[in-house]
C-alpha cells in the first residue's frame, strides 16, 4: 500500500512539473490571467535577449570521423567465392488415373418404384502428377 501511494505521489509530481513551464510568449502561461483584468505596465519592458538556436551537428561529424578512422585501420575482408549452382535432375511426370464419380437415382414407372439407375457425375480421366 505504501509503495502504491509513493508511486502515485511521484507520478503526480512529475505531471504537475511538466505543466509548470512558461508559455510561448513568456510569463507563467499563455492562457492569460485567471482572476481579474490584465495589468498593463506603463513602462515598456526591456527587449528580450536573442534566442540561441542549438544545432546538434557534433555527434554526426564525430560518427563520420570514427567511421573513416575505423575503415582505415581495419583489415580488408575478403569474401569467399560463390558456390556453384546446384544440379537439378527433373524426373518424368507420372500419369495417375482419377476414377469417375457416380450417383444413384430411383426409377419410377407409372408411379411404381422399379429400381435404381446409376449415372456419372464426373467422368474418369488421366492426369499428370509430379
């Protein structure tokens, strides 16, 4: 129970701290004041110092330099010759008999059952099989 409460307090503190940064136009927040009218100062504020934009190109050139130095110091890798192509022996196809499919239906003459007639649904045929 104590661990859960501690974790809840830590997570809440991190969430509140992440929303406590100044807004894009300076000041505590960009949403405006919560209570009362906005106070306008009679004297102009001093100009803000110029912003410094960081260009993180150092790690890129470090990586390029390390890669070049490593390629100069490393011994060349000689690839083994390719293996010859495997020989494929193709066997002649076999012929397979597919039997026909039969069905039976009753025969009636003048409303009297006479017998059963067999008829072919699919005739038999030869097919090649590999």
